[in-house]
């Protein structure tokens, strides 16, 4: 078997550190996986690692190393929904919050599109082994949030239900800041200049800076309460502590150091009025969480932080900053249109993937859930909400 199922931190970290770079790699970091699992009920983070030589799949191929990684959170189906027909413990898998899915590598680099026979046969070999493991392990369903920066949804077999979920904004920061600023809408440029003229400043901190993290958490909780956000988004102290542990060298508190995170805080007249947590790998910076004091919304402090992040990224030489997307594909989605204002022509497609691995079992679980709750399902893994 060339598919390895890794659950221990040291094993996942070893593979992570020895995997070639790709945009969005930070979402596979072992501490990020632990943090994402802590935000779910009884979730277990796993890293699936697959590695072979090409000529082991087909003797006519050269002796080239090919591999894949896939990070998932595994959860048990509530026993309440299965006890009337089975004594087995059924499970499902989904990618952590953020962007993920299987990433494939050949010759030391990631593959962003399967456009040759050798690659396609390679994908088939991985999925054959993966599917066999998933069925034997009693998985009933799988949900994937794909990575819009690698287009890995294009490498998935036909038996998955792949759909465009929303658009995201990814800004090219290899340009000068003046070029980046000129690409934003006039409204966004006015917001930035107004905030700068009024004296807003941004300070940068490591995620392990206790005072900065507490400042973020206070503002974030106030923001989530004001927005009446779902309980999921009220993250625990454990979640933040695990995010902070992504940075293995916090004493080198650099802005946008790879494989780490930063807290940016906007100040006005000495008051912290907005904050953003950024996560970064070697090829991309990710806008992860944000919050702001509603009393200062006219100053657009979060937008000011984003522009300052773009300026810093440009000066450092980072290739891209990914703002993520909105809440839907609707043309009037306010969050997406807000982010789009920073770079109207820098749009990516975000896809999701669904697969029912054991249709008969899944159907029974769903029917029991509907009978107990009196609801109709709207998402694939709906039965966890009971």
C-alpha cells in the first residue's frame, strides 16, 4: 500500500516540511489542521500521503517520483442515526475550513492541471487506492473545499459532484504598490487616502504576541456578536493558541514570514479599532479572520489594513495575497463586492466537491435525521446538526 494515513503531529509535520511549496500550503500545516479540528465537534485531523515511482504504475514510464497529499477532518456519524440498522461506527470526511483537496506532485513541483496521459493515469492510481481505503474504513461521504489557487478541482474523477460555489479575489502583489492601488476602484482608493490622512496606523504582530492576540479576540467576539454569527465562528482559546503554534520561530517576528501568521491592528487616536489575522506560506498570503469596531466604520479601518498588507507584500516580494470570497455567487453579495473593490480584475473560481461513498447507508442516515429533526437537508453532511 502506497497510501499512508497520518494522524500523529510528528508524522504530518515531517511530510509537510518535505512537501514542495504550492499556494495554499499553509492549510495543510499540522497546527492549522489541529486548530480547524478544534472548531468542530469530535473531529480528527488526518493527512493522507501517497508516494510512488511512475514506473511502478506503468513499466513504460521513467523512474520519476510522483506523490499526493490530502488533509481531511474525520467525524463520526451520530450513533442516534445508525443504531436502528447497524452496530458499526460510520464516519465521513471533509477538508478543513479554508481551501484544500488533494494536491499532486511530480518532479519536485505541484501539478495544477492534468493535461497529459502520464498525469491522468497517475491520478487514477491514487484514487483507486484512496477509494478502496475509504470504503473499507466505513466512510459514508466526502466533502471537499478546493483550492482556487491551484485549480485542483480539475484533477478529480467524474464520480464526484463538482460545482462552482463562489468567486474569490486573489491580488498579484509582485507588482508595485502604486500599480496595485491604481487597480482598485476609485471608492477603495478614496477610503485608503482618507484613512491615511486622518492618521490611521497599522501595527504588525506575531500570532504569539499575547496582548495583540487578546486585542484581536476581544474585537472579533464583539463583531461576531453584532453580526449574530453562527456558533462555529466563535472560536475557542484553543483554536487561537494552535494557530499561534504554526510559527515555530516566533522570536523572529517578521511581517509575512512563511509558514506563520500575523495579526495586523489598525489604531486611531491610540485606540485599536480593527484587526486582521493573516496566514502565509511561501507562495501566498491568506486573509483569514477580521473584525472591526462598528463605531469607526466610516473610517473603513479593515480596508486600510488590507491596503497596508498589500503594500507590505509588494515590498517584501510575495507573489499574491488571497482575500477569499463572499458568501454566495449572487451578484449583490456584499462581502464579495467589498473584496472585489481591491482588484476588480483578479477573480478566481472556488469549487466544492461532494461524494456519497456508501449510498444506501447515507440514505438511511439522512432519512433518520429528517424524521428526528423535521427538516430537509441543504448540505451534504447535514446530519451532524442534530
